[in-house]
C-alpha cells in the first residue's frame, strides 16, 4: 500500500482504488466542504460523544484502546474521543479527510468506501457515526457490517448511530440554524421527506445562505439516505456476526432521543 497526499491511502482489499457511484452524499462533502465546520461545529457533538465514550469504556475497560472510525467526515465526533483512544479513520471524500486532518492531526487517515475497505489491521472497536445513514440498501448495510467485522478480533465492539430508523423518523423532518466564524455566516434550512414509503430511502433538501464581505451567496444541496426498521438493523448485525442491542439515550441540548446500535463480534 502506498502512502500519498498527507498519509492518506486509497485502498480496498485488493489494494486498488475504491470508487463508488452509488452513494449520494451531496455537495456538502465535496465542493461545499468548507461549510461543514460552520453548519455542524465540532462543539455540537460534545454531548453525543459522551455516550460514545461511556459505551466504549463500559465495553473495553480502561486503557488507550485502538479504534477505527468508518465514514469519519470532518472528524467532529471523533475529536472528542482522541484524547482517550488511539484513532484511525476512513472516509470516501478527500475534502472531508482534509478537514479531519486539520481538526485531528494525530489520527491516521485512509480514503475508502466503508462497504469495501480493508486495512489489514485489527482494532478494539469500530465506530460509524451518522455516515452510516448513507447506506441505501440492506446490502449496503450488511457490507459495511462485514467491513467492521473484518477489522475486529473476536469480542471486538461496533458502535453506530444512524440519523433515523423507521420507528424514530417523522415525515417531514425540518431543521435550521445559523452559525458564524471568521467573517462568514451560514444559515441553513433542511427539509427531509420520504417520497416513496415503499423503498428504503429518504431525501433531504438543503438551502445554504452564506454571508461574507463579498455579499450573500445561496447554494442548494440534495442528500439521499437510508431508512430501515430497528429489527432490520439488528438482523443484519446478527448476520454479520455481531450480538447487538440498541442503547437509548436522551440529548438535553437538542431535546431529542438518541439511539446507538452496539454489537460485540462473536
């Protein structure tokens, strides 16, 4: 495997570059990546990260365990865990990896698709934050869970947290916020709806209003994400070799329930 572009690797289990034309991640993960720290500031992940850390500690015990995050994005959730764990991370987007590198300079980064990437290493735990939501089919989810299993020894831990399940999703889901930093202010409006309740996807439409010294710019974005029942999640985790459960939490900051799927590799 060849290191390049700031210790970032493009690999799959055959050593070749991984390309995916199926995942529809939206412009935010490419040409609009500069908006990510404003739209979704790392500080906003602090309360979530407490539950991830407590879950890891409860399952792994004390020590600076090695963890792998798949679909790390800008590394915002991970940034709250790196002081306690030795982290490696994977993402499909070069732009996201660059943001993660800036925020988490000590993390080893690889470029790859979470469904297929194989690093040839084992970790105490694999984490998949909300990037798991971009898995659109049961086959996508199962492939990702097999990737997690391939990077764990027996008894290793997988933690993942989708944005929604069938049981927690309400249609439509609407959100908006304004954040400012270094002379740039971004207001976003987010509208998630289910155009076809018979399939396993929902769509999110976004409008970004960007104000700077150059004036106001308006950008549009569209994301397609997966929506599955909790039983489907648990069934696929079991098929991939995990004994899994759902852990329910409550986020005070956002006043909403929060679910993590936690599995131990048999």
